[in-house]
């Protein structure tokens, strides 16, 4: 069981995740440039996750934006900007726990239809087989059949995936 802690920019937790040795430099670029902009100008939240031994094992970032509003009738939507497991440790299903927490947080946001719609989006590079498998196990499906080239990453291909975060109405007994 992981404990989620919401954090702010400039704190020791954010500095810690900035210092992790990511294999993909794109993660560091998002942490240094994109995520601070989203927090400053948008509706973005960063959580870090601790295992029972109080070791920080990962982080997740959730934003409300309109980057995939073509699929939501132009409404803003929750979006998983980034999540990562500390690359210096062995994961014990931490990714699933982090995604489950982010789904729960998006469900709370989407409960207010004036704030955003009830579709949660993310994108994942096609060479990230473990990530794609994780997201599919958590109920995400690709929104398009063909991958999209990322112009910021020399045409590297990615998939846009989504899932519902609608709260099911309760039935009377």
C-alpha cells in the first residue's frame, strides 16, 4: 500500500524526483519545464508516493486541460501528464498503485461536470511496452488506431489512451 502526498514545486520532494537518474531525458525535461508551467498557469497537481518503509518510490502528475478536447466535445478533461517509478529501486506493482490513485483523483475532479468531463487521458510512447500494458490493465484504451509522431521528440511515436472516470449512479435497493 502506497501513501500519496501532494507536493509543491521547490520543496524537497520535488527536488528529490528531479535528481532521479531517468533513462529517458524527456522525463527530466517535463519535470524542469512543462510541469512547472502547468502548475503555475493551469490546474495541475503532483503527488509523490511512499511505500510502508517510508521510501519515496514514485510520483504522478495530473492536470486538467484541453489537449485532447477533440475527443470530449471541446470540454476540458483530466490528463495524466507523467508518472514514474524511482529508477533506483525495484518496483513491486507501484505503477499500478500510482495509476489507481490518479484515476481516483480524476474521478473526484470529474464529479463536477462544470470543471471537466469524465474521460481521463494520457499519452505513452509506443516503445514503452510495460507502460502500455499497465495502462491497458487499468482500463485505458487507445483513442486512435495509429500512433502519432511527436514533433518535439524527433517524430517518436506515441499513443493517446483514455478511460472513463464517471461515477456510476447508485441503484435503489
